[in-house]
C-alpha cells in the first residue's frame, strides 16, 4: 500500500510547498515567535557578536519597513538588534518611546530592573514590553551575555530616565509617592 508521502514525496522537503514565513508579524506572539526563531538560528548571529569593555556593543540584524501600501491596521515595521554585555555593563534606565519590544536572552544572564523589582533573565528568557515601559538591563554576572531585541515599530527614540537609586544612607521614596 502506498502512502501520500511515498507517492508525492515529503512536503516538508519541498520548500515551495511550505507556508511562507510572514515578513510582518501581526501580533505580540508573532514578534516573540520571530525572536525565538532568530535565537534558534545561532549560525546567523553568533559570528557577529563582539564584546567591548568600553561601551555596549550592538548590531542591527534586520530592519523591515511597514508593508508597502499598509494601512494603520496592517502590521508595523520592525527592527531586530543583537547586543552584547560584558560583566558590569548596563543600559541605564530608559523606555523605548512609541515602540513595543521583545527582549530575548541568547547567552549568559541579565538582570532587568523595573518598577516591580529586579528580575534575573537567563538564556532563553523573554520579556515583552509596551511603549513607555521603563526599565534598566544590567549584566550583574561574571560572564558575558548576549541578547536579542525586537522593536515594533522600529526604534526611533530611547528616552533616558533618572536613576531611582538613592545615595548611601538616603531612603528613596516609593515611585507612587514621587509621581505627580
């Protein structure tokens, strides 16, 4: 007895029969999936990584504009960035302007400091954030780290925010007290 695979061959072995990978994810889950797919393709990003002790190193892997003729309801354009972090390097407190994002740790360990406290992110961890989300990312470990960042729409602004760290001996007021 013959099976469809015996008769027609394996459809997964014939690229033209596979559904196309969408150039423009349309959901947060789609962007998180894009980040996981890029993370899984280590051969595409690992040779690009550089470590710089004087400044954070970064490389734009991909910049995809909004689909031609797209309306406001259509998927937005996006950018994919690769960053390395030597021990002690951090981003400073910032947000991403009008961009949402997905942060994926590829190697090592990073600490994210946000309003809800610090969070340790190990390889494979993902964080999704909306416009205006304020955080700081730091490599508090003793080994280098690498992360992947997807911003949609593409990153055009990264406002810095004053540190909430208090001087030694000074107790900082909680954020809700400092808010107008």
